[in-house]
C-alpha cells in the first residue's frame, strides 16, 4: 500500500461515540429512473401509475439506490479524505420509508465500536450506525456496519 | 392495490427451504467506473493505479454496485413476475471478495423463514439468504434479508 499520501482521517479519528451530521443529497426523478431501469426495474421504481397503486403511493427510489446515495454523502464528507480500506459488510439495514424524487436526504452517524484489527496491526475496524433522513426529518433508512481504516502513521 | 395482474410468484411460492440458482451478470469496466464515479469514488473503485496499490489488488466494483447487480439478477429471475411489495431490510451483508471487471456473477438463494404478516393478512414475509459467486466459484457476497409478497388470491 502506498504510504505517500497523508489523509485527514485515520482509524484514530473515529473513536467510540464520535458523531457527525452531513449531506444534502437531492433526489431527482431522472436519477431514480436511471438507477431503477439498470438495477431494480420493479413497477414501483419505474412506472408512475403502478407506483401510485403500490404500498409506496408514488414512484420511489430503489433501496439500493438509497444506499448508494448514502455512500456518496459519506465519501464527500469523510471517506475520500480518509485512509479507508473498504468494508467487510453491514450488520443491519432497514428501509423505513420510501425515498421520493424531490426529497433532500441527509445523514447522521455515530461510532459504536472501534478496535485494531488482530490480523493487521496497521489497520483498525470501526463499527458505525448511520441514519438517513428526508427533508421532513423522517428517518428513511438506518444502517449499521463496519469500515476498515489505516492507523495514523507515526509523526 | 391493483388486483388485476396475475403473477407467477406469490408468497406461497417461497416456502422454507426453497432454493434457486440463477444469473450470469457480466461486470464491465465501464459500468464499474460509472457506478463508482456517481456513488463511491474511492480510489480503489475509480483509479487503476491506486487500486493496484490497495488491499484489493486491482480496480473493483463498489460493494453497493455489487448489491445492485445482485438485485438485477433477482429481478430478472423472479421479482418482476412476482407480487413483490418491496423489502423492509437486510439482516446481514458481507462483502467477502472483490468483484472485478471481467467477472461473471451468479446467485444462489434459499428461503429461511416464511410467515404471513400479522398486520396485513393479504401479505406474507419471506426471509432469504443469497450468495453471489464469481466465475471461479468463489463466494464474493452473502446477504440475508426480507421480502414482502402478496399472498396468492383465491382461484
């Protein structure tokens, strides 16, 4: 791994209890349809009339699109200036409310656990809980999962 | 909800222990980069040189792109001809191995639980475990989660 670049955020910058709030992602009809047509063309994601007639009451974003939008907000807020090494997975993901075109989404996160990785001493694991809300303050998605970050190099 | 259309798959068609194997999704470099640039522009997803230097050893798909490709295979195999009503969430998601451009992905699923929904007698819940493998037979992702389906109408 390249040791050249210095980042703002290393494993040490995500202690247990650390909280951040960020993001203002505008959900467009075009992006909702484009994602759904490629990956999740169920009627309530691609067909206005069918969506009105569904449990959701209107055309809404694929849950995987919602995850992807959350990821973009995380990237812009901290991951792209971090020593992120990827993620082994997610422990729980809940789609609580539909996400509609026209919504503006934001994120809150809190660090639940942080520990060095037993097999790789230069790497640490961080378990985070994320909550995504819409412009009405309604939680639309929660996730709990893990990230791997390089530890801060000695000065 | 429209009762007009008849589907091949209703809640009753996913009994506990039911298994399906399906899909042959070709991962392209163009799609890998397009998804990552929009949603997850971490260096190992968008920059060949940085990716070679990362834990992954080469440019690889965003984990959320991997989920989206899994969803597309599910849609094509059964969801689009089912009385699917969406999903409340995922209980566990593990990204086990990187997914690389040039890979061909396939899915296996098994139904773990199936029960009518207490609050909506016309709807049933199905808990499924999915495993995605690459062309070498390596598991690259596992997921366990829930789907809601309308129950089969009386004949």
